[in-house]
C-alpha cells in the first residue's frame, strides 16, 4: 500500500470513529458541529426537503437531534422518526417536549429492518444519509413501508462551488468526510442501479450562495411492481 493510500485509510478510519462517537457518546455536540461544518446553514439546508414531502404520514430515517421532526410537527404532518442511536432519540424527544407540541413517535431501530407495517407511509425522508441507505436491503424496506405513489426524499449532499477561502476549505472538508455530492453521469448511473424499485421524477438542484444542494425525489411504483432489471432512462432536473 502506497503512503498516500495509507494516509487516506487512516483518515477514513479516524473519521469513522469520530462520526460514530458524534452520534453516540458526543451526541450533545452534534448541533454545534453541524453549525460549524455548514457555516451556520445546516438546518436551513435540512428544511429544503419539507416542500417536497407528499402526504401527512412521514417517516424520517436518521433523525439526529430531532430538528426536522420539530419542523414537520409544526407543519401539520404526522411524523415518525427512526434512529439507531439511543442518545439521539433521547435528545430528539427532549427537543419536541421543549417546543410544547404533542409527542411525535420516535423509534430506535435499524433502517435495514424498519419496524413498521407495509404501506403505512406517504413519504420517507433522509438528510445527509450514510451509505447504508443505498443498500438494497434498506431500499427494499423503504419501498415496503411506502404507500403506492409515496415518495422518497433524500438530501444527498452539498457541493461547495465558491472561490473564497472558506468555500475552498469546505470543499476539501466535504470531500474528505463524504458529504460532498457531484451530480455527474457516473453518480446518476450508480443511483439508477440502486433505485431500480422506484420511478425517479426529479433531481433537484438548490443554490445557496456558494453551496449547491442536491435532493433526490423518487416515487414508489404504481400498479404491479417491476423487477430489478428496470433502469431509469431519463432524469428530470429542476433548479430552485
């Protein structure tokens, strides 16, 4: 293994340990870290998925500290949150109680084995997800719990496009951490394979000053389910 490859391997291992701790032992610091790595825009970005959600029964996978759950409650949705971290579930419940709304349902569980019945959700939403969401087992579970015509809304990641020093810094940081998303032809080909159970309607590009957000919206197939041999032929793009 070359020295450069060794360095990348070590960095990835260290980052993996840090993110694991941030979601568990250091969960109380999550909001601060999110603010720092986004120039204070993290939760503004998360809110961009709300207008793309359809229906009232909404499952959020990977709720973090519960910010989106609180916003969905305020928007008259019936949200359900799932996270594998006991610490995040506890912090999310505390946030919901503080804003004085009725308690939403927050469940500790595994996205590869969703503890919900078939055809119970109008939308499933994820923001800045880990690679586990793209596993076949996970997407099969998402498809199972969605009602016919239901949507998957995923904030895939951010591209920093500015030329300023802070923008350049964040470009490097996001590339290292894997939060950067480049909507290239190769990326679309990979998503074609991963989302073969769904009809993908849009890849939405949202500009926020020197950052570009990429949001994927996919819909559960209506009528008879098709096999994994089905691939998307076209993508519909929209900018906001």
